[in-house]
C-alpha cells in the first residue's frame, strides 16, 4: 500500500474518531446496524496493517480498541498489535497463530476471513 493510500485512510480514520468524540458511536449505526461504509473502514484499516509496519506506525495512535465497533475486528487488531510488539512481521500466518493462541481464531471467521482481508488489501491497490 502506498503512502498516499495510507494517508487517505488516515484521513478517514481521523474523521471517524472526531464523529465518535463529538457525537458518540451511535451516529455510525442505523437501526442497530453498523453502516456499511464504517464496516468497510474497519476492514480497510486491518487490511492495510497486514504485512505493513509502516501502516501500523501511521495508524496506531488513532485505532485502539475503541475504534473497532465489530468485536471480530477488535480481536484481529489485538493480534496485530501483539505481533507488532514483538517486532515480528504482521502477516497472515502470524496473525492466525496469535488468534489461535488466544482461542479467538474461529470466532473471527478463521482463515477465510483473514484471506478476505488480504484480498481486500489487494483490491485497494
């Protein structure tokens, strides 16, 4: 992912954070369901961070667990941050291993959802 793409994603993340701070996370839901563009943003952030320490460094200050409203995405973010803390590459293999170690691999949708995130990253380029 290019620096321009990371910066564009960062702008969207900052906008969402501002909405949450000013109006609360309820603004991101309609009839109890997360808006599609908000779900896509969460997945875009995770996709961007896979295999990219540069993206993690750029986004880490803005995307804590309070950013992710979908529990599955929170769990994946925790795995990415755990891997990042050990200076290991945040690739799909290590993410899957970390999720298995925490007992959350099946909860997030397993390998098929991780592959979805990788494919989402490819689609962004």
